[in-house]
C-alpha cells in the first residue's frame, strides 16, 4: 500500500513538472534586493512580472534582461520561478507613478494585468506603526485623513546604517516602492510595498509634540501644580493670620503683665508700706500710750487684710477663668459670689436669652468686669456697682455702672490708665466695641459689646 501511494506521489510530481511551461520574458528590472530571492521587472507592454530567482542569480535595477523561468501564474499577473537572467543591455527603470494606498487597493484598473503590480509607485502617507528588527524596518502606512485600509511597507538596513530611529509614529513620509499584491474575485486581498532602501523613504514632517495624550498629561500636571500652589497659599495665609493673632495675644499679655505690675505697686505696695508705718508707730507707743498702740495695730491689720483680699482677687482672676462655669451669666455670677469684699456692693442682672456662642468669650467679659469693679472700689470709692448683661440678635452687651467719684474721661487710654486700655484691647481683638463715660462726682459707666457671629470669624 505504501509503495502504491509513493508511486502515485512521484507520478503527480513528475506530471506537475511537465505541466509547467518555461517562458522567456524581456523587460527592465524595477526592484531587487540582494538579500531577497525575488525581483520585479516591467515588460515591454507595461505589465509587471514577479521573478523568483534561482540560487546564485542576481539582477540590477535598470538593466534590461531576458528572464527565463517556469510559469507558475499567468493571471492576473505573471509569475516566474527558478528564473535565470541574462543581461541584454543597460536600461532605465521607469519613473514612479504617484498614487494613494486607496488607489492601490482599488484593483487592476482594467486589462489582463494590474498596471501597478511590480512597477514603481510614489505614495505619501502617515506612519501608523514602526517595527524595528535587526536587519529590517517595517512601517504601517495609511492615507492622510482617509478611512482606508493600511499597508505594510518594509526596507532592509544596510550595514553601518542606523536602525531607523528617526522614523516615528505620526510622521508624514513619501515612499517610493514596488507593490506586490494577492488578488481575489473582489479585488486586492493583500498589499505589500517593497522599498528598495532607506533612501527611498523621505520624511516630510515629524509628528507634533502636542499629541492629545501629552496635552492631557500636561493639563493634569498643571492642575496638580495649581492645586498645590493654592493649598500652599491657603496654608500661608492661615500661618500669617495665626502669627498676627499670636502677636496680638503676646502684646495683650505684655500689657496685662504691665497692668498687674502697676496694680501691685500702686495698691499692695502702698498697703504694705502703710502697714509697716502702723506697726512701727505702735512700737513707739508701747508702755506710754497703749491706746494709741492698739489704734496703729488695728490700722496695720486692716491694711494687711485689704492686701490679702486684693492678692486673692488678682490670683483668682488669673486661674478661675478656665475652671468656672461655661455660660457667661453663670461665670460672672460665680465670680461675684467668690469675691468677699464685693458683697453688698456688686449686683448682677441680665435680660434676654444668652446666644449659643457667648460662652466662648465669657473669659474676656469676666476680665473686663473684674477690672471695672476693682477700679470702681479701689479708685472711685464706689458703694454700689451694677453689672448688667443684655442679649439681643446674637450680640452681648455688658454695662458696669458705679456711683463712685468718677474722673475725667478725656484721654482715658493713655499710659496712666493701663487697665482701661487693657479692657479695650481685650474686646476689640475679637471684633467688639468698648466705650467709657465718666463725670467727676457722678460715677463711671463702662460698656463692652460683641456680636458673637462676628467674633466667631475673627
């Protein structure tokens, strides 16, 4: 059985060999590459012929040759295999025909043979892809601005030539090549452009740097930089605002320390000095006038009691602000009840509903009330001090009115009235207002007002 099949195969091969006619065709070589085993030529009637060269055969573009080989295909183009060429004379390769990729795909253009098969053509196209290999570069080309199929074009790299690094996707090129085609009943099925060398590819324009992807990337980078800049500016403005508040608080703290030093000197220092005077005088009267001695000792005791009360008041004002009740009314009432020497002198009343944010600024109103009451008792010899709180429309108003001796209110915020300046600074620092009215012999009225909404944004 095996012998029968082998004999049939040999017979079929022999019949095929006999069936292939040998033909000699004269024409001009239009394409050849020494590394390839095929070439193209143009016959005298203008038709293109594909030559499958026999081993060791070489032809040259522009030569007129007689190509002898086996006919493997006649329609729609002529193909010869095992071709042996004989140079007849020096000819000239035909000039390339300007066309498009769509024109190449459109088919034969009439006649028995496609007029552009195996003939030089010139195509201007855009590079869709570049495939670089060790010895060859493949380009994928398409017509500019047209929705047509693409075509593969290739050329070999000569030794010592670069790998075609100047060829980029998106570039517009002009290519001189020889097309080879495969045909079906519907027309061209496969199209390839055979480029003689890199010199047959001219770069008309490189792709624009501003591709859509790069534009989006740059826009994204700029957006990130802008967002970072905005964030930095916000942080900087907050830092500057915090610095201003810190400087204001530091200045207010400095003024408060100066006021406290002044009060210690003007009040407690004088009381202590008076106490020493009474004690020394009492020693002088011991043994001679015990009644005068007791009088001076009683004066010293009273002076020391006032000193103790004053110090307790100052210390409590610096510590109780964070420990007492949180609402404004409760804090002021709590403070008044803790001051024993205020009993029977200071009264508190309020009107309206306390705003929700008032407690946040209760410490400032407490300090202003303490300073105002202390001035009224210590400097104005007041027998009655009325503290009034009124709440309306989100604002807080505190009025401290006494029946003391009063003073000249003109120029009240100078260095001689550090306590008044401190009260004014405390309320104005958070957006409030401060006013004072005083007439000699008719007492003093101090008013501090704050809109809690404005204070919250300060």
